[in-house]
């Protein structure tokens, strides 16, 4: 046993030797240790994580216990309460003031499963304890209402101080707005780009989103008007790039990623998610068939020096669940659930690192 007497000061001194694995600073300096309570031969305290989806939660807990036992006494009883407070650089933001992080989900190319990834990431983050919303920014081809079984649900419209407001619908714990909720099923939206951009702006400014930890923006294919409207309207925390391993998909994903890296846009890229990475038959869960090629997403991540957030397998249940209006992770499909949960944890991890190490993203100014 150490010569240190059990006290609040000695507990904090011991915990100051525990480094947060991602932020590379100790828990005490980061103000992550709260509510230290002492008993006879015991101590209880709270560690406030940067996200409820922290993949290193148990690692941090074990390191805290080891620090107390090493620096104060091996026989000290340690009780640790793990809580979370999602970080943000959007303090006092005039638009979406209660939203901590705005995350753009982009692909550059259609047909790679970007909306499927967005829907399942949102539910995975929600399952971890986060408050999550989705804006379906594909004004011409909205798919979120179908994926969430919400084709016949409409957002509530109400008046506040003479202004018309929208209340996002809520399915599977996710708040959501989409043009598909505002027009009849099968009705085409035939608008010029400026009108589509105005609709997206209304999803930001005229909707009552309340408090959210993460608001995911499901962007349409390409790098056009909607993308520019997004970065001109709100400061985006970061972007995710979704691709398949296929060469033609990677070519467009490269352009989508490069757009966020443009000096006048300068949105941090949080990482790459490779969808349809391999085919796994239900009857052969340990087999992997690389139908669309192998390693393309990792090559893209390596080329731009960004993290590889996850590889999502091509399994029939993911497609079936989306068509049935219940994203795969909500249905508990094991292979898909594990992949999406791991990707969501990696995303939350990168958001926390970005908020701790980079300045607030600025809105793009139109000259």
C-alpha cells in the first residue's frame, strides 16, 4: 500500500495519472472526474465521457481502478459511475442552438447505400444513449421515410409568435425531417436547385429540433447545390464518406471527400465507411466473398489520411429491413448490428477528438 492517505486530493492525484486514450491528456485535466465521495476504505466517483458511444469505456474504468489501487491502496474499494456529456464546438449557435454536432454523410455517388448507413448509424448512436436526429437532404429522391416506415406520417405544423414551425417526426427514437414526409408518396419534386436549397434551409431554421447530440445530414449524390447550401447555412462538425470497394464508387467518393477539403469549405472529414465490403451468406456466417473488390475504402482512407470507421457487410437482412421500414440494427440482426455499432462508436470517437483538437468550423461565406 502507498503511504498516501485516502482523501479527495489523493484520489484526484491518482486519477491524474490516467490518460484519456483518444485525447492524450489525463482525466483530471480534462475535467472528466466528478463527485468524489469517500467512505471507510472506499471511494466512489463519476467519470464523464465525451460520448455515450465511447468504445473505450471499460478500458478507462479499469485504468481508474488500477490507478487508485496502485497509488493509494490495493484494498481500497472503488465504485465508478460512468456518465457522458457529448462535446461540441457549437456553443450559442444561432441556428439549431440545441444541436451539439452536425454531421454530413456523403458519398459522391448514388447506389452505395449511404442512406442505409445513415439510418443505422443514427439508431446505433441512439442505442448507446445519445439524442440523435436525421435530415434527409436528398430533396428529389428522399428515402428515409421508407427506411423508417414513416411514409404516411407527417410532421406537426404549429405557430409560435406568428411564425410557422415544424416538429420533426420520431421513429425508433430518432427525430427526422424529409421532403418525403411533406409530399404524397410517388409525387415528384420538380424544383430548380435554389428551391431545393431553400427547403433544406427551412429544415434547419423552421423546425423545432430541441436538444440533440448528433444531427446526421443524409446528402444526395454529387457535390452540388444542396452540399453548398448546407455548408453556407450551418457550421458542420464533420463529414463521413460512404463508399463501396468498387473502383467506380471510389472515384466519386474521392471527389466528395475532396470537396470538404476545399480551402473555402474546410469541413473536417471524420472518416470513411465502406459499405457492401463483403458478402456473408446467412448459412455461412464465417465466410466472406468480396463481390465488389477488396480494400478500396481503406485505400481511400489512407490516401487522404483519415480514419477507416467501419466495414459493413453485404447481407440480405440489411436490405430486407430497410424495405420493411425498420433499419437492420433496430431488428437485432447480429452481423449487421455488430458492424453498425462498431462504426457508430468509431464515429463518436472521432467527433470527440475533432472537438478537442480543432477549431469550430466556419460557415462558408458567399462572395
